[in-house]
């Protein structure tokens, strides 16, 4: 990193210190209402609802503010570089991939109103203003291939899940490729972290396909990027935990309780995987200060916090307390 790396890292440390990550996550556990959540998370920018309609729109408003603050904080670090490393720019592109998937969901459901879009400014390649015209949205982008595919896909179908998996493969291939100009210790650590994430994402997708859609091993294998652990999971029974004892990610499986029949829970695995990846990001953020790795991890940490806070808003809006939400998300606090 250039001399701007020290400034970027120092600024990132300041943001992390005020974020709800690490030990500060515990501050969220006793929350019971959205008003309490807003007072804690947005203590400097509270918007007290005055009408019934404002109360009803509070969850959506909070989610939008959580998302935009995360993006703004990430941008503030990226802008610290004269020439940001490509791998960091590709991390920003993850938001565009998410927005595209949401728009495709809406289009297939026939919704005329566009879903909320992350404001990633100059890093955007898709013309979301052309929604719901998919051809104009994706013209002259890397996503043009979708225009023909979407015509034959039904909403909430296995075909759409396959398209999402294809987009994930495309994103992670690009992310790995973005490491080509990274040198020294950064490249080894970043490559390892990305491949760990790819392995877990593949396993999550494979377990979901087996559990929810009953898809065959052969069909699932077509959409896997890093196949080793995911392929192995396809051969293991979903109702006998001891058979998974030699599997790399066995510790992320839901536990078996005495006297109860065990059944694999993909949601439990997904939450455990997210907590694992966040723990690694927290570690390398501090172990590799003032490097590309530290800023890569900073972005991962902020994205984890964003997902956590949105999950809490969703849970509170349904009448759940934060202690129950934490149990659901397998957060070790």
C-alpha cells in the first residue's frame, strides 16, 4: 500500500471502534423495541416517528439508513487511496450483484416499483434507472447474458436459484482475478480468505438445494466453483450427524440433542459460517495493519455488521427480543 494506507487504516480503526462488532455486539442483546434500537444505533441522528404511518415505515427506514451508512463508511476508506487496489473495488461490486438479484426477483414477480438500491456511485455498471426494462438495464455490461435467460425462468423456482448461483460464481471468479496485482503477504492471506468463503458459500448452496429442492448431486455439482467440500457434502446423509465427522466444516452443523432425531439445518450452517468469516476478518484486520488485507477485512466487518443490524430490525419488527434473535443467528455473545 502507498502512504495513504496508514491514513486509511487509522480511519478504519476509528469507524470499527464505534461499530457494533466484536465486544460491542453485546450492547444490542437487551434491546426489545425498534425505538430502543434507533436510540442506540443512531444516537446522533434519531428520527422520532410522530404518526401511525411513520411507525409502520420505521423498519424500512432503519434498514435503508443501516445500508447507506455502511456504504458511506466503506467509501470513505476507499477514497483515502489515490488508486484503490482492484480487490477493494471488486468488494464494492458485491452490492451491485445483490441489487441485480433483488431487481430480477421483482421483475419476475411483475412488480413495477423498483426495490431499494445501494448507492455505490461511480462503481455502478448497471443502469438501474431503466428498471423494469431488463435489456436496457444490462446493455453493454457483463450481465447481458441474463436478458435471454430470464425469459424462461419462473419466480421462486429452482431455475432462478441456479441463475443466482451462476452470478455468485461470476462474482467470486472476478474477486480472485482482482488479486493478480497484489503482492507479498497480502496475496496469500487474501487468496486463502476468499477461497474459504467460496468453499462455505458452495456448501451453503449445496445444502439448501438438497434440503429445500431435493436436487440431484449431478445437477448441484454443475453450479459449484470450489467443489471439494461441497461435493463431499452431497454424499452425506441429512439425518445422521455422525456421518459428517470427517467433513471440514462439521463444527458449523446444528448440534444433536439427546433423545431427539437430528436433521441438518442449512440456516444454522449459514449463520455459523458468517460468524466464522467475520471472526477471521476481525483477526486479520488487527494482525495485518496498514495493508490491503486490513482494508479488505474492514469491508467484510462492516458488511457483517450491516447484515446483523438488518436482521435485528427484522426480528424486532416481528415482536422478537434481541436475545431470541441472537440465538436464531447463532451469535456467540
